[in-house]
C-alpha cells in the first residue's frame, strides 16, 4: 500500500512540469511583441521630418514675402517723372558758333560770308574758302586780273584779350581798303564797313562788317 501511494504521488509532477513550458511560450510572444513595438518609431520620425520641412517652407515663404515687400517699397520711393528714355540714334547737337564778322557783296558775282573760322582766303583758286567762281563774275573783264589767292581776312588776339581783324594782300594787281592800297605781303586792320576793291580802287568787291547782323551765304563762300 505504501508503494502505490508513492507512485500516485509522483505522477502529478509530470503535468506540473508542463506549465513551465507554456510559460516559456508566453515569453516567446512577449518577445515578439517587442518587435512590432519598435515599428511605431518609423512613422514618428517621418512626422518629425515632415514637420521640419513644413517649418522650413514657412520660413522661406516668410523671407520671400519680406524681400518682395522690400522691392515694392523701393519702387514706391522712385519718382517716375524723373525717368526718361533717349533714342539710340539721337545725338546731342553741337552748338553753332556765332560769327565774329561778316562780308557783304557790293556787286553781282560776289557772295556774302559769315566769318566763323579765324582765317579766310579769297581768290580764284578752288582751295579758297571764298572762291571767285560765279559764272557772272567769270564773265567780267576784271576776272583775269584776280589772283588765285588774292587776299586773306583773319583775326588775331590783340591787347586786353580782344581780337583784331586784318586784311593781308597776296595779289599781283593789288588790294584796296577804302581806296587805300594794302600792298603785297602787307596787312591793314579792318574796321566796320570797310570797302574792299580788287585790282583797281574803283572795282569794289565785298564789304567787311564787324556787326552781328544775320546774312545769307551764297556761292562757294563758307567756313571750312
């Protein structure tokens, strides 16, 4: 009787060991539960990155709004009335110098001249600023007596920073001022309304005028 009792007492120990196995199985799922628990960290990091990008976007948009507002304020300070366009082909015109003397024609065939340059040659040569090449002048009997470079009118600086006008004779037959012979290679000062004659004192050509009245130019007379 005592042996059966011991055997019966030992049998329950077999099933009692099974709960330990099941308890170990319980630990297994619990360890698996740790795996999924680590997955939620991924979405949380993605939400943080998206929030960071949205913050940077807001900052950039605010900066762009500040820069655009600064541009508008700078345009507001500029007066549109002060801005004007200049055509590319347009160039500033040079001022026309005022003539310091004028020459008036006293007979047909001579021309009027406004003296702008400091020196002018008178004669039959084409290189003269005042050339004797009018057809009416060429048809006169005095034309052959005129030299290629008959005389010169010019101005020089005198005392007290003022100009003095002169006539210089370079002719073979003579140049006269108010019936006075200048003489080849000589010069005489010119005054207002001085009458100039060529070859003979009665053959009046131009008249020198130091006034400021306007005249019209004709023929080949003109500044060079």
